[in-house]
C-alpha cells in the first residue's frame, strides 16, 4: 500500500484523519490544522455549525436540534460527506484557494496498518472530494516512524508503537519496511471508557465526557505507578438521583481499571516480538520501543511498558503529531530514498 517516495514528493498536502484529531500538513506551509475530528450540525437545516475545538466543546451540551458528530470512527472515515465538510471548514478559505490553484492537486494520507480496502477507499474518496486528483496512501506506522526520526532505512530493527484514540499499532521495522506488525483495537478511547465505567459501577457516578482528562491528570506524575496521590476528588452526576455529587476516588482502583485495556496492548507487543526474527529482537533489546500518538502521553504508560517488557521505552518529542509530520517530511523530500538496487558484478 505504501506509495513510493517519488510519488509522495509530488503531493501538495497530507492528511491524517484520526478517530480523535484531524491533522493537515501543507507543503511549504507546515502543519496547518490540528483539531478534534468533530463537527456540530443543525439537524433541522443540515447546516454545519462548528468544527474542531468549538464543536468538541459543545459535546453533551447541545439542544436537541444540534448534533455533534464524529465522521471518523475506529480510524476509518464512516461519513465521507461530513468528513469532507469538516476538512473544508478546518482548512479555511485561504488555504483552500491556495490548494485549488494547483493544476493537478495531489494528496497523501496515512491509513492504519492493515486497514481493509473499503476503509482505504473511504479515505481516498474524502480527499478526492476536496479536489485531489490523486491520493497516495501511506501506512501510519511508516509515517510515524519517519516523523519521530527513527532510522527506518537501516538494516537494524526499530520498534514503534502508535498509541491512537481508537487503536494501538505496534511494529518492528527494518530496511524501510514493516517486518511484523499488530493492530490492537484498544486506544485512548478504551482507557477513557474504562475510567467512566469504573466510576459508574463503583461510585454510581456519571462522569461528564470532558472530565475524563482532568481525572487522568489527577493520576499523573506517577499515574499508573503506585507512587501517585492516594485519592482525588471528582464531580459528576449521581446515577440514581440525577443530582450533582462529588466523590473521593481511590487512584489505585482507577489504575486497576485502566490496566485491563492496557493488558491487550501488552499481549500485542508480545505477539510482535514472537513473530520477529531473532536477529532483530537482539537489536531491540538495546534500542527499545518508541512510543508515538496522543495516548503515549497517558501518565505512567511508558513506565508500565518498561516494567512489563524489560526493554527501554522512549516517548517521541511531539508524539501526537509524528504521523503527519512524517508525511510532511516525505512531501518535502527530506527523506532519502533507499539505495536497494541490485549490485552488479
Ligand atoms: N496528555 C494526554 N494524556 C492522556 N491521553 C492523552 C493525552 N493527550 C491525548 N491523549 C489521548 O490520545 C488520544 C488521541 O491521540 P491521537 O491524536 O494520536 O489519536 P488519533 O490519531 O486521532 O487516533 P487514531 O490514530 O486511533 O485514529 C485520545 O484518545 C486522547 O484521549
Ligand atoms: Mg493517529
């Protein structure tokens, strides 16, 4: 699926349509959009009311006739028309005009590892609707590895873990290609869901969707490790009475609740390592795992992996934008093509 570097260099813009955030890189302008993949629509008139951050703030706070929708779900564009409208709005008039001026507009997009042809088709259709005449697809794992500066083209193993909202992808790369990879359907959303369920079952408290992050921050510092604060105060709504209520939540119990989805990620890493040739596993023992994606910032996630795998674990510098910046580097031609021509004798 991965397009050639030559084709990518001819693209004018690159898009990473994620389950949580949409990012756009425009050649010559850099990263121009980094906003939540959310749109608010007036269901009476069909008009788009807001997109990105504004629309996200409306989640759970709208009157009946306004619906907040996510055109991307599970890493796949599920509503092509809405995704196009959202992207158009996020790009803004000025950038749209700049792109329209290109004679044969070309776009690049990253797609999750192992995504099916229908999902790939949806990504392509979305960008074609924006005026692209040709769309190159790049595996997110490759784009992210390039974006965080891993030496992917060398004959040594590097392990990358893309921790997104909908899923976590793990791969071992060598010589610019994926040797083994796994996509685990667990990401930041599953972690948030585990926290919400925990509070509902243990404290009979309904947590507003926008309070999950503050709770994670309360766990932070030492988050998933046992040295964090023992408890923290959370406000929500009582499940039975419907009244506002605060509870003191035991952070150790929240940690246990989060642990369950993260175990699936550990299983995935184990599977990748088992399928990997022994020479490459030996390289990995010193280089370790590079974590990218927004969920890599989950407090204590790296420590947990270090503890579970015994390997060094690093978090990339700007983990959440690595994939789109990797695409950007390919567009700008900053990545040298690999010299893998056959040796003539
Ligand atoms: N500081 C943070 N602490 C914990 N979680 C975070 C933090 N920042 C972002 N996240 C989580 O990271 C996820 C977003 O990551 P990212 O932007 O990589 O997702 P995405 O690319 O939209 O998703 P996907 O690649 O799965 O389609 C969200 O689920 C969010 O909850
Ligand atoms: Mg992503």
